[in-house]
C-alpha cells in the first residue's frame, strides 16, 4: 500500500506543474470595420466588413515581453508583460515576432502574434489591470502575408472582453499523457507486488 501511495504522490508532483501557469487567456470579440485584402486571406477565411471576429490572447504577467531582432536574438521590452496570440482569424504567415503588452499613457499597447498572423492592440481608455469581462478594447489590427507575400489587414474596433480564464481553451496533452502513463505504472506495480 505504501508503494502505491508513493507512486500516486509522485504523479501528483509531475502533473500539477505541467498544468500550473501564471498565464491568463483573454477572449475578445468585435466587429470588423475595414479590410485591406491584397493577400486574399480575409476572403479565404470568409471574413467581410461587419462580421464578428474573435481573438484569444495569452498574457503572462510573471514574464517580461520581448521581440526578436533581425539577428534572431530576443530583446526584452522593459516594463512589459509577455503576450501571445492563441487564436486569430487569418491563416497566413508573419515576419514579425513580437510578444509584449506594454502599459502606455493610462492604457496599454501590445504587439503579439503567432506563426500565422500578427496583432497590434491599442487601448487608451483603461489600463490592462482594469480589464474585466465586458470591458472594451479600443482597436485591434490583424495582419498576415500569403505565400506570395500579398498582404491582408483587418481593422476591428470596440472589442468586448467576453471571457478571462487561467486555463487554455484546449486541454494540455502533455499533462494528460503523464497522468495516463502514471496510471499504467500503478497498475503494473499493483499486479507485480500484490
């Protein structure tokens, strides 16, 4: 019995850090105000002026934001938080690697993205710490290139925060894998020793 309890304690120690995070995921929804679709990515995604779009942005206040310089090295943005685009609307590519949210003049400014698209976020009416569900973010520009370097940009204004969560929208597969593997070890130990 002691062996089983020891193994279960080890599993708890292994699984909990994989799920713990200082990150928060902010879901924003708003209406597209304008589109410049030289890359055809907005039409490929079925997005038109007047449509509702949704973004999920990860923000980690325990990490410093950064951008990647032309030489491939990261440069910290002092006084900023780490940010990353968890999901956007355009499926292209970006040449920018910015991951920061910076408090600015009583509000905040952010440049963030992922491999498919890039966001520039401006909020002048309230600071990042004041955001709650129902808060408005003034403006988001989303931009990406297609495979021929055609450029698409979407401008969305007056976005509302519809959800704030410290859990990613999808489960973390690594933690589930560790847990299932550990349960298999418990079964083997139980069968062998009991």
